[in-house]
DNA sequence: CCGTTAACCTGAGAGC
DNA sequence: TGCTCTCAGGTTAACG
C-alpha cells in the first residue's frame, strides 16, 4: 500500500531507530514472500551492522557491513514494527498498521537487535527482502528502473524522451515504475489533478508545458505528503504509531461524486477504471 | 520494442 | 450468521 511518501516516512523512522545497530539474529517464520527467502538469508544478515538506510522510489535499502545490501519492498500490505523486549507483543511504535499493537498473524521476519527487534508483517505477501553482495549489483538493480521523481535528474529532458511516441495513457505512465519510480495509485490521480491533465491522455500528446507541470507537481505533492507524514487511508501509521495527515489534503482520490475542489467549477469528481486501478479526476478541469 | 491483462495473496466491507 | 462479491498505497510474467 505504501507509495514513495509513506516509504520515506518509514525510512526516516528506521534511520532514527536502527542506524549503526548490530544485528544479533534473524528469524524467518515464513520464507514465502514475493521473492522466496533463501536458506542463506539469515546467515548473511547475522552479525552485520546497519551502516546506512536509504530509499529509492518505493524501496528501502540497508547498507550493511562487509559490502552487503538488503533491499526491502513493502508491497501492498507490508509493515514494520518495533518491538521492545519488555512489552513483547504490545505497543509497537515503528508501526505501519491500524493498530499500535503487533498484529497476531503474518509476522514473517524478525530482526533481533538485542533489547528490541524489528518485525516484518505482510498479510498479502507482495513485499520482499532481497540481498545483493556488492555496490555494483545494487546500482545495477536500480539502473533498470525509472527515475525517482525527487531525484535531480528527473527533469524535462528525461521525461520528454520517455513520453514521445508513447501511446500509453499518462495515468499508466505515471504508474509505470520503469519510466517513473515511486508514484502509486493515489498520488498519480492527485498529481494529474494539479497538472490539469486528463488521465486518459496519451503520452505522446502531452505538451511541453504539461511535462513541466508533471515535474513540478510530482515533486511538490510527494514532498508535501512526506511533510504530512504520509497518507493514512486504511492502515498506514508513522514512526510513533501516529496517522499520516496527507489524506486530508486529497483533492480527488476517493472523492467520487464530490464537488471539484477548484473554485468556479461545479462539476463532480468522476471515478474511472484504468487498467483495473481506480482513477479520480475532474472532466472539466483536466483535459 | 510496446501495451494490456492476468496472476500473485489476504482481509475488510457491502449486499443479500 | 454466513455466503458471495468487490476492492485495496504493487509488481511482473506472458501474450499478441
């Protein structure tokens, strides 16, 4: 469920909590995530120090000692929980879930730091943990993906090259992680509303000025969402178990039949199904 | 190469 | 209470 802003909030909380910490042990309760956890997994992570925590798009990366890198993707329902030994199963404050308690089911991986542990919970198991054993392999992994909209290189020249000759509609382009990496279904609708672009518009028909708007509002919307602690629709919570607040800023997502938020527009927000993902927009303001 | 669809999973909520 | 159906912040193999 998390998109770039929510993953960034989790990354920042992990940074405060486990940076420079030593992994004492790993427990894999269920190896059957989207990528199967191998038998070597625990052995590699054990006795390593987490030197740095980074985020690229929707991925969290642990830079470990001995040139090992752990790539984490939360999928649709992955959450991380901080569990202190005293409180055992209660009051996890690195929550990403509707309850500040550790869920009873689907706790697949535990990273033990001694006086506390991080528990990975994921009901749908679309998330994954992947280890690569060199910086080169790490870079190679991300070189095949689209640019993160918050990166500097995400500019007019980059998008222009990606958009030209594309018959694919702009909504699907924003969601295509091989073109742009980090935007998901909520923020795609929100960004297009600010840009005043119809989600069905073909990439090749997007004008110069519209490309510039996409760059501007992608950065603006995502950065604002990070500042607001992410969006809490169903179950997202930030570091201290607090809800994010960006859902209060939504212009169109989930606003079907509500009035368009633009002044002087009396149209209602429509819900479309584009490639089996719900899409919200104003037919009057977005052309 | 490009674009679309189905598939991977579980749980919550609506309607009957 | 229970059944069936739809939907959910994601990704990708397979197909034409």
